[in-house]
């Protein structure tokens, strides 16, 4: 269809979150900054392919994924590979994006490396944003 832009549901959800003041505030607490690239990934996609897109930017990025079946919008903040980091073993070549998200969430901060990267990078899990989470973060204690 001429004049129509095809957008994934993930891209729509990311745009909606970035379009809200509370969403931007939430993401900025975890390293997002205005103009930062956001890479859209699929849960079953090879993590190596997604990290190839990270390499193109040569700066920190957010990787967004709409997890199925609950359709939870998840993010990880990924640094570019860095010579100052300890070089870790490559992720297995069959590692899927969902597994990389799960590992980073399980560890909080994950040093990892993919094939073709000389140096390691860091993935930080971003807690899932919900309006209820945002309200509880702003409410004073006691």
C-alpha cells in the first residue's frame, strides 16, 4: 500500500512508551538518553544477529523485545564492546535473544561477547515499566 509504513507491534509499543513523560523518565533511570538508538528484536532471533546491529551504532543502545505470549515489553541497555572489560567467552552460536534478556535479568548486569567481537560488552536489564510501578516509585515511604 503506497504511503503506508509497516511497523511491528514492538516498534509501536516502544514509540508509545517513549512518547510518554513517565516512560521516558523510567527508561532514563536505566541509561536511556534522548537520541539513543533503540533496536527492535524478536525473542526467537539469534542474539548474534541483534548484536550485529548494536555494532553498527558504536554507542550504547537499548534493545527492545516484545516477549510472548504475555506481550511484555522488555529492554536491555547494551554497551558497545570495550577493551577495558574482561574478555569473556563467546555466547553459544544458537543463543536466542530471549535467552540473552533472561541472563541479563538474572544477573542484573551481564558481561558477554558474540562471535566477531574482539571485546566484551555489558547488558543491563531494564525493569519492566508499568504505570503501577511508576506510581510506587514516586510515593513517599511511611
